[in-house]
C-alpha cells in the first residue's frame, strides 16, 4: 500500500476476539494504525504508552488509533489491561495486513505507523520508526493537515 492508496478490506480479530474489517475503520474517522513487533516488550510498550498518553489529541482531530501486531487477541488483551491502553488492538497472526502495508519481512513486523484519512486514503507512513518518536510524529502530521 503506497501513499494515496486505500486501506484494503481485510478481516482481523481485535483484542476481544471479535472480527473487524479494517476497511470499516475509516468510514467515519481518520485512522492512525501503529505496528509493533511484539506486545508487552519494552520498545513496543514505549510506543503504545506514547500513543496512550496523547490519545485525546488524536480523537479531538477525529482520528482513531489502533495498534496492529501478530500477537494473539489474548496476549493483546492482557497487555491492554496491564498498560491501560485506551484504544483497540488488532491481531494479525498471518501478517496479512502487516505484509500489505509493507511492514512484514521474514516473519517479523517492522515498527511503523500509517495514517489514513477518513474514507481510507493513506496520507502518511513511517517505516521504520523509533518507538518514542512515533506518537509525536503522527500527531505532528495530523496537526499539519
């Protein structure tokens, strides 16, 4: 998926083990999708907590945040509770969306983030991105729109 392309229709499970068609996520709001290599590891926690700490700044601009990883919904749910993450998580164990985004390589997930405007067009992406910089860079981009 390149800049200007639309978010594809791929069904994944969220942290509550419920099916979510990612294309539906952009029907009402913009979307910041950040990818972590593994839930509940130090770098990923820095990135996730960074988005947690400025979450209202995204929602006030009509953007929703989702975290995407290849972890199971159970692992994601535990991490969400432990770190009090206010946004949903998506489980992509076969790395379908991760690969479509160009962030899957050799069975690994590249730490990254993608910003889709309302309607689904990709307007910004950072691959790779430092965990501590990802939230601020994403917000800076949205503030510039």
